[in-house]
C-alpha cells in the first residue's frame, strides 16, 4: 500500500463585512459580486454560498469574507418594458 500524505485543512475564521448598498448584478454562486455603497463599488472574490435573501438585504459568503448587505431601497422595485 502506498504511503499517503494527508493535508489537514484548518478552520479559518472569515472576515465579516456589513454594508448598506445595492448589488450591481444578480448574485450567483461561482461569480463575483459587485456591491455599490456610498460612492464606492467593490468586487468580491467568487461567491461560494448564499445564506439568506430577504427584501431588507442578503447574507452571502465568498472565498475570503462573509458579507451582510443591507439594501438602501427595496430591490424588488423594477421597471420592465414590453
């Protein structure tokens, strides 16, 4: 039998970021999130998990950070053209 090397992965605590703003693009697992807040726009590392979605905000996790994004306005307000 071959000798196998096992790599122990440490439980690394992720940074938590709480922001009030909006998402520029729809949030999708495997893709980066674009968050606009104040006069800034940030791009995250790829999303690995979306934990909670509500009309007040969204909680999601990227490779490096857990984001709690509180919406400035109700994101369900859309304009659709026929």
